[in-house]
C-alpha cells in the first residue's frame, strides 16, 4: 500500500509500560526486520509534527472497535486542523485480533494466561524474562 512505512512510538510519560521506549523499538525492529521498507522510530510531542519532519503525507491508524473509532476520529480531525496536508487512513483489525490491547495482554500474561499467538514469539519471550525479574525482585 505504501513505499515506506515508519512505525513510531510516542514517548508518553503518563503511561507505565512494561517496556521502555528503547526496548519497544528493539522488539519492533526484530519483528519488522524482514521488511526493508519499514522503519521504527520514536517521538515526543505531536504526531503530525513528527510525520511532517519525515515528509510523511499519510498517518495509518488501526481500529479495533467502535470505541477506537470515536477516539481516532477526534485525533484525525485535530491532526487535519493542525496539518491539512497530512491525511489519516484507518485500517480495521482482523476480527480475530479486534479484542487485543496491550493492557489486556499484560493482564492475562501476569495472571498466568496463555498469550501465544497474541504477540510475536520474541515479544512473549521478553515478557517472560521481564515478569521473572519482577517476581524475583518482589520475593
């Protein structure tokens, strides 16, 4: 669909992720490494400013459910107001994955549930190592 895709991670101090931005960049690079037209990057601030700095003309956003659409529509309209030259395209998740969120995967994993097939094997392995460290720190 695109000649080049940049997967970008927002530095969001308001969230407490299981992995740092640097670790998430590493994981993404492992997963998309076979695709020469895919880059992984991170940014602070506004997505449209980041996109503009990369001469991007399209923001590709995933939609899982109606609740995603409501939020993403607001963001797309604000982004259009800020940068009318950048268009937003929404892609629907396959129904087999429409319920997946990082919060839910982390919760199921922390409670001992099976997340095979919900995240790439390399990510699941990192999650197991991280959880092992967390559990041993608390012991």
